[in-house]
């Protein structure tokens, strides 16, 4: 086995682990950048080809990588789902908090009338 064969044989596993770690730490933009770099280094990969044909970006790019290249597809997809769920919950919380002050000020105006 050549000097770099081991590195080449583990490249997907290491990318997968890094993507999972980035998603768990809310670094999704870094994960997207990593897949973008993967596609530049491996322009003939299934991920690069599909991403190019779909003009994919953001989380869609990560989903394509998970489906086409990942050797830990289930783990990457679970990390993506967890990230999406957490993001949705945060958006709902933010929207809820933005509406509360308005509702409470309307309520206090009605009670003073």
C-alpha cells in the first residue's frame, strides 16, 4: 500500500465525520463549504455532477453528498434532520417572541380603555 493510499481510502469517512460534527455544532455553512471543496477536488464525483446539474446550494448540497458519496449516509442524514428540526424550532421560537410583545402591548392598550 502506497504512502497516500490510506488517506485516500479514508477520505469519505473523514469528510462524513467532519460534516456531522459541523452540523451538530451549528456550523452548517462550514459543512456546505466542505462539500463545495470536495466537489472541486473531485469534479467527476456523483455529488459534483448532480450538484452542478441541479445548481444545488446550501442544505441541498449536503443532502446530495449524503445520498451520493457518504459512506455513513444514515449518520449524515440524521445530523441533517436534527439540524433542520433545531433550525425550525429556533425560527418558531423567534417568531413567537417577536409576536408576544406586540400582543401584550395590544392587550395592555385594551385594558386601559
